[in-house]
């Protein structure tokens, strides 16, 4: 059977120029979007049990917009005035610009990297005298504390939000030719929502080595993997697979 329907386990893109819409037109497939995971804020009462004092820190490391939202949420709920002297180190330029939602954007206090945490570490190393706060999800990349420890950076972790499985009961049965995943949490959500689901002919696509590993550990067959040298993006990997698969079905 030809590939006709794809489910991407992420929110629908807000821009009409998304490569997923181009893929749908080019490959003549229908693409649906449905987040398999969602983010829940950690209540302030629970945050207090972590015994982390925001004002004990002179800088904050942000790895996502969600981290920014929850950092300022907790500060507001605890009636903490974040000082103007606070420095912000952001994983990417887009994350840095998002800070404008909460503070007056001053470049002298805001630093950003390329989107990769090892590159951000190189920026942080130039400011070793700071004491850093790192707002994170309960599920986060071990690379973050590992690199901070390795470079002897003074920091505290603060778990301000958690990743939980979405309720997918309205999907009933998964009638798609390809399921696309971007995190191990998405695979965990599939298992939680559909414990008796049999993959059969459904193809599974995964982005990143951690997600690929989770697919295999769950006992599923991994059919499409990105990034790869010939397909650095998920949409490119999907396009190449669909073209080859549908051609073979003729």
C-alpha cells in the first residue's frame, strides 16, 4: 500500500511555509499533527521543596522558551523581583529574543549560542565567576549537568516543569501509514495510550539517536531515521522514504 496518511507527534506549525505542508503537496499525502506529550508547570509549593533560591544566582541558563516562561512564572508567584543585573545565557538567538516578553532586552546582559549546548558552554566558560540557575524539565538531557560539571561551573538545577503524556483517547485506533516521533517521551506516550497497539505495516520515523533508541527498546520497528547525512531534516527523510516506497508499490 502507498503512503497516504502521516501523523506527526507535534503541534501543527503556525507558519504556512512549513516544510511539512510542502511535503504534503509534493508527495500527495495527508499530514495530521497531534502532540503526544505536553508540559505541566511545577506548582510553586513543590518548587519550594527543592530549596533553590532564585536570588542566590547571578545568571540563568535557558535551554527553551518553556524554561523562560516557568522561570518568570515562579518568580512572580513567589513575589521575587528579578534584579536588572541578572545575566541570561540562552541556547539560541530565538530563545534569547523571547526574553523580550518579560524584560527590557539589553544585549549586555543577554548571551546566546548556536542552538547546541556544547557551544553555549563555550560562552559560559567566559563568565566563570557567575553562579548559574538552570531551569529544566523533569526529563532533560544529561548532557546539560554533565558539561556544567566537567567545566566546573557553579550552578543549581531547578525543575520548574514536567513532561507528561497527552490524552490520546480520541484517536481511538491509529490509522496512519507513518507515525513521526521527536523524543523518547513521545514513544512513552504511545505505549501509555495504546498498550495493545500492534505496529504491523505502520512505519515509524524518529528524530535523533535517543528517540531511535526508545523506539527499538519499546519493541517497535524503526523504518525512518533522521538526521542522516543524506537527510538532515525529518521532512527530507520522509520525502525520500515516501518516494522510494510508493514507487515500489506501482
